[in-house]
């Protein structure tokens, strides 16, 4: 495809049906790194340096007028979210929810993550085709979040349906079924929050409720709506992203058997491999900002109110940062300053949890299976927000 026909809001482009998106990104970086995209009515920003500059300047590039590629609203499925806040409210909100993600709390979840991972992997047959998304990639992040939120086992199937619907609502705000599911989830979380207020435990909702109380002296507690919105945001932000890191990472291993062999021979490489999978897959393709004033970027005049889309997937292949090998999948790459978790003000709050989940998952998987092969064609998710797979048929073998 030519640059003239590039449309970041066309799912066919991201699914690779119009050619390799990375060829288009490379041309954008070289020829038109900051470009007004007529089809989508927004600026696209393709270079790593510019994505970082925008992300670290919320006064000029705000989140309050939308962050999703398709939707310039302030909410996901009718729910306020931390994603759409700007300073100073954003800092206040973030301070109150950060206790739920301290390094100590996240590290403390490793035994639970390992147990859940082992349960799923123990059920996988060796040497015969498995549909990896359904069997492992989708359930694992959901089980981890449900466990962290203290959601009882019986409710977890409903939880998965709700979570999928929220993502559907994020990409298609007119999806009526998804909005009904969001309302059901809202009610469910309301009951959970009431329950933890009455009987605080050790789960994440209890920590958030306690943070709310602990901050009452300071006069700015999390409101009940903020607390609910945050719980909903966790499902939207944490599930599908991590799922697509697992499935995309497995596809990368299947397509690069030499890299898989390196990892099997030296499992201490798993942490750098996880960073490379984050860069290679870039589960969140792009997020947006709105210019709060007229501003110039690489000689282009961005007007106040213009929507600006940061192409993370392009930034993560920028040769100025990743060198001539930026187009290669290399599990030993270090340093690896990818922007898969964003950067600056809204840097992913769940990054250390996602990294831990991925490390544990790949450690456990490669200890069981040294060979990862494709057993059919992977099916891409139709989305302009998420880089995902809906089906990944694999054959896993001990050697
Ligand atoms: C591979 C997995 C993940 C990826 C690729 C990812 C990606 C991102 C990105 C790109 C942002 C920045 C948004 C922006 O700048 O507007 C973000 C923010 C966020 N992420 Fe993640 N995420 C992942 C996993 C998780 C998990 C597991 C959780 C929690 C359970 C989580 C919770 C959040 C939250 C709450 C924010 C908003 C932070 C803020 O607005 O201050 N994420 N994530």
C-alpha cells in the first residue's frame, strides 16, 4: 500500500491484509514521521522520539479528550477511567491506586501466578494440536486478575464474558450487548466493593478501599465512582493486552526456532526475551492525545484541538533507537527501550505485573516444551487498538 492510502482506523491494515504494516511504518518514519491523515482526520506520529516527547508532555498533549484511536470520548463503555485523566487529577488518582501495584505486592503474587500457570500447562497435550489462545493465553491473565481482585471461582466464567465485552465496547462504542455487559459488571463490582468495605481482606479491592479511607484525612479520597471505574479499567487494560503478549510471543517463538532454542538452552534469557516480545508484538498498537494549544512537531503545525495518534508499533521498530537489527526478533536484545507500555505520565500501571506474568509463563512453558510449532494459520484479531490473535493453533513438544 502507498502512504496516501494508509488509514490507521482500518482493521485490515493492522491485520496485514493490505500488506506488511511494518513496511508502511518504515516509510512513514523515513518520509512523513508526523503526518496529517486525511482518512482518519488525525495526525499520526511514527517515530520513537516523538512518541516519548508527546507522552511526557500532558500539558500540551492531553488525555482528557480521548485516548482510543476510534473514540474521542472520555470513557470506556460509559465508565470513567484513569486513562482519560490529566494532571493534577491524574496524579491524585494515580497516587491512590498505586498501593495496589507496589513492587512488593506484585512480587508477592508470583506463587499464585505460577500455580495458575502450571494448572493450565499441565492440562495441555504434548505433540498434538492445541488452540493456544483459548487454552492458555486468554484464561491466564483473567485468572490472575480475578485472583488479585478476590473474585470467587464460580464467577470467573461470567468475568471472562464481561471482560471481552468491555474490550468490544472500547473498540465499538455502539455495541449494545457490550454496554449491557458493562452495566452488569458495574453492578457486580459495586457489590464486591461493599463486601470489602465490610470485611477487608488481602485482595486488591481491599487495598483500594483502604487507600480511600487512609486518604480521607488528606481530604481527597477516591470516590466510589472512581473506585468502580478503576476496577473496570483493570479488566480492560490488563486482560487482552497480556493475552496478546502471550499469543504474539508464542507466535514469534514458532516463527523463530533459533531464538526459541536459545531460550530453552538458557532460561536466564527469559526476562530479555519478554522485553523483546513486548517490542515485537506491541499489544497496544496506538493511543492518542489532543493538542491543547498550537504546537510544531518536526516542522508540522498541529492546531489546538487536533487529535494525535502515537503509533507505538512503529516507534518500537525505529532504527534510530533499535539499530539496523530493529526489524529482527532477538531474545538477547539489551537494552530494549520499547514503548509497549507507553511512557511518562500514563506509563502502564500494570507493567510489573504483566512482566512477572510473562516471565513465569515462559519459564514454565519452556521447561516443559522445547519445541513450539505452528499447526495451522493464526487468525488475527480485527482491531485498530489491539495487536492480537483470536486463534493460534500450535503443536508443543518436549523436544
Ligand atoms: C502486556 C501487557 C500490557 C500492555 C502492552 C499495556 C499497555 C499499556 C499502555 C500502552 C498504557 C499507556 C496508556 C496511555 O499512555 O494513554 C497503559 C496504561 C495502563 N495500564 Fe497497561 N498494559 C499491559 C498490562 C496491564 C496490566 C496487567 C494492568 C493491570 C492489571 C494494566 C493497567 C494499566 C492501567 C491502569 C493504565 C493506566 C495508567 C494511567 O493512566 O496512569 N496494564 N498500559
